[in-house]
C-alpha cells in the first residue's frame, strides 16, 4: 500500500523559513518523480515544484516560489523535501506531496504565515 506522509508544517512569521518533508512507503521510491502542491482556502490546488526520478537532477518551480523554495530528495530515506524561505502571508495553504508514479497524494500539512 502506497503511503505519503507529510510533516513540517506550522505557524511562522513573514520572512521566516520552514522545511516540509514527505516520506514515502510502498513504492519504488527512486523510480518516481515527485511534486509539491498547495491549496489555499477557496482556491484550486496549484503545482509549485517538481523533482525528477532517480537522483533528482531536474527540478522545476512555479514563478510564485522560484528563488525562495527548494525541492530535493533523499532516496536512502525515501523522503522528498521542500525548503521554504522568505515566507509571505500569501504562502499560507495546505501543502501536498504527490508521487507521480503511481499517482498518489499525501494527506497534506498546513503552513500558516503571519504578517
């Protein structure tokens, strides 16, 4: 059974940093690319970052987070990370991890940025 468990969310002041983790089980971790998405209240779920399978040599970012967020992976720990810095109130959302292969979502973790 495929499971993705996110952690690391919380309340932070504007300008602060957080690191989200997504630990996977039940899948061939190295063979899957991953992505992070976020959904603010009343909004659609938006793609914000992707990382390729294998060593994760290819990453992409949404314009809204480019230069502030970094996606990475540790295959030995079956974990994908999202390092977030210079956080803004507009970054407040539930953040979700997604395993591209076989297409599974995590349960989400809340990030709240206060002004």
